[in-house]
C-alpha cells in the first residue's frame, strides 16, 4: 500500500476527468494510490454521438453500461486502476424532471445508508485526503449535491479519519479568462451571460490550493475524449484547449475545508501540494 492515498468522490463518469484529470494523473506519476468512487453511471446524460443516440434513457436506456466502458477507458488514460461505483444508484437528472422523481435515483437515496457504503471504502483504502464537490455540487446538479453530502458524512462516520478534505472550485479569474478567449475566437458558448450569473464560479478568495500539472494535460485531454458520449471533440472544452491549451487545463483549483493549509505555497499563497502537512 502506498504511503500517500487519495480518494475522489464524483457523481457521474466524466466528472472526474473534467474536475481532477490532471491532479489524478500527476498523483499516479508521483506514486500516490488514487481511488475514484463514482456515485451513478450517468444514465440520464445527453448522448452527443448520433450513432449512439439509441442508448439514451428516452430510447433503449442503455447509456449507463456504455458510460462504464467510457470511464474505464478514461481511467486507463490517467493511469488510475482503482475505480469503483458506490452502488446501483441511478442518475437523478436535473431538478424538476421525471428522472429526479425516480425512487432509485441517487438524489432520493438515504444519505446515511449511502455514506455507510462510502465509509466502508474509506476504511479499506485509508486515504489521507478526500476530494469532492462543494455544498452546491459545483453548479447545482442534484447528484453533485448528494455526492457532497454523502462524502462529507462518510468522512464523519468512517473509522479511518481523513486528514484533509478539498472541494473542487472554479475561480472567477480563470473562468473570466476562458470566457474572453472563447469570445475572441467567435464562440458563443457562454452567450450573453455575465460571469456573476454562472453558478459554478466562485471568487478567487475561496481558493486554497492549485495543482499545476502541464505535463498531464495530454492525458487529461485523452481521458476527456474517452467520454465520447458526453464531451464532443469539437465542443467548448477542445475549442478552449486549442486557444489556451496548457494555460487552462494544467491548473486545477481546490478549497480546503478540513485540515490546515501547509507550505509549500505559490506566489498567490495557494498550496501546491495537497499532501502538504499530512502525517504519514
């Protein structure tokens, strides 16, 4: 067992790569034991590949098993070998939709029961750090919110005590730069929205840590491409990568919600090692 161990808790396949792909790949290269727990199989996701439209929940409802394969392919790109599902919870869809009323969906799961399942994984893996979403799930998706609730409760009730917990964060300055770059190249992906109206953006003051991993961008982009039903190669992520490349995708930001900030820091006073201050 590696001396350094991290567990990532995500809602659907592809969330892990978008939020933490560079961090996970860098940890693997550094010899950290990385465990990914995905709470649902993303059955309600939009299918962006026309030839696979029949997999959608509104058609044959076979997207879940397909996304399992996509996740496996993405993890191969990142080098992560320990990835698992929390159970058989179904994708909840968005608030106010029919899937959100399904008693089998993750949003309707008993938080305590789900947390017990995750706590058992925590006790097995014994990670020093846990990474998941903030209390709003990043942008308000029910499964993301529930993942936060379950992860935080599991950390409370597990026998193994996690030393540091981080939430993913998208700082305002970074999103503003991305918006400007997209507009400069003629993209209307953000439309006329003000940055202050974007639910996933937080003020830079909330940032505690940043992982700068330019050598992992190629792996992160390959893992994104592995999630083909969810991320199209001519979509906004890849348009942005062509415009800003490493400058955007090499940096992943975090808010520390348990534990203490520890050196080393960068010039912005952000932690640059999530394991800093950890007692092994």
